[in-house]
C-alpha cells in the first residue's frame, strides 16, 4: 500500500501544486520539515521553522486557508475542519484522511 501524500503549494516563493509524503508525520512542525526537504532549491534560504502553513479542505484558494499551529497534530487539524477519521488512534488512518482531505499552502518570510 502506498504511503499517503498531502497536496501543498508554495505561495512565497511561488510554485505549482506538489505532494509530500506523510510518513512519520504527526505534527505540523514535522510537516514543515518534510516540505522543506521536498523543495530544497526553492526553500534553501529558510529554516523549516520559518515556514508558515495554512490549510483548506480541498479548496484552491489561499485566502480561505486557516493558519496552522506548529504544535498541532494532524488529527487535531482534521477535527478542526470537521473531517471524519476512521480510527483516531491509528496514525496511518489519520495520515490517510489528512492526505485525502487537506490542501496546504506554504509561505516563507519575504526577503
């Protein structure tokens, strides 16, 4: 079975939609690190902790995205967006639901 991957789009610097593996991702802070690794050239000047992540439920409009707290878990984000999780205690189930429902927008600080 393929590992779940979440959709993300860089707003600053700008990029098209791409995907990031959710393997070993439990918190937003982990997700920032994974996205930085996925885009090493575009994000080379930034630390993962400098990235701001916002999310929607499958809406391609960054103005509707909700900013994510680095300390929040994927499960708590799903709960905040009223997305059902088949088994909240199973991280694979949480990751799958996250990948199927949440679209991420990533911003780095302006230069």
